[in-house]
């Protein structure tokens, strides 16, 4: 799917050696037609199969490696809660970001339009070490977003306190809300190619490749 990532089904992860990948993208399964799904208080739990899968993804991650988890916000909070408690003899998972992806163009139902798909980011750190060495570049030209302009006057919405001439002509640094990618009707839970390409641009380099793990709906 993406030349920077090796794609595997979840059933294949057990054969991957420990601490062998710098970046892992876990593609969770979700029903694209359940955009209005609401959990009753206390009813939402991460399944045992999902817990085993995310633990396997953490296992194959190198120290100071990055684990991205793609999915619906309703379920993504459960994955994040479980990840925050994962640890081994010489590692633990540290929450870094929740990226909000405004890419879903599903029609509005009884609630607000479900445009938000989420991308969690955790790092694998050594306990007690100050300042984990996570390699994440949110300012590279490859992941910059176009400057926003006023619809009425056409001028940029920000002028950097009167120093507009210092604005990078290639765009603004990436934030944790992505509104610049094309919106589309999500017909399958597979992470879109442009999202995966952006993950590669901000986390991979020097010829490294990452691992893209796809959760199967039957093992959810």
C-alpha cells in the first residue's frame, strides 16, 4: 500500500521479532456504517483479542519507537487507555499525541456530522530516563500544510505579529488537527494512502521502513 511500510495481517505479527521496528501503524477495524455509534456508560471495553494485538505491536517496537493507532474516536479512547498501562521489564508506553483527521465525508444523522477519524501516537520509552528520544518531525516540508486565507479579503489569517514576511512559503507546521487532506466517504476501515504517506514523512527517514498491521474484523 505504501512503499515505506510493510503491511501485515494481525495473524502474522507473532512471527515478527521483538524490538525490530522503529515505527508501527496499527490499523484498527471499525464499521464505516456505524458513524453514529454511542456507547452506554461503562459498556465500552477493549476486547481480549484487541488487547493481545496492541501488546504484540508494542512488543515488536524498538525502544524510542513510535506506535500509531488509526481508528474511530469512539473506540480509539479504549485503545489509548490500554496502551497507557502497557509496560515490560525495561520499557513502557508513553502517550504523545491524538491527531484529529477531518477526512470523513459521511452524511449527518441525528448528531453532528461524524467527520473525525483519529490517529493516536504513543512512544516506547525506557523507565526513569529523562527526555525520551522519539524521532518525530512535524516541521519537515513534506508535512507542511497550506497557510489559511480569509474568504473575504484573501489575506492570510495569521501574520505572525506583523512579521508576515517570515512565514514559511511552503506552509505551516503540522498541528494535531488535520484539515488539509481531502474529505471522502469512508467505505472501509483501511487507513487512506495519503494519511499513511504523511505518517511516513513525519516518522521515517534514512531508508527505514515501518510496519503496518491491519486488524481483522473477526478477531476484534
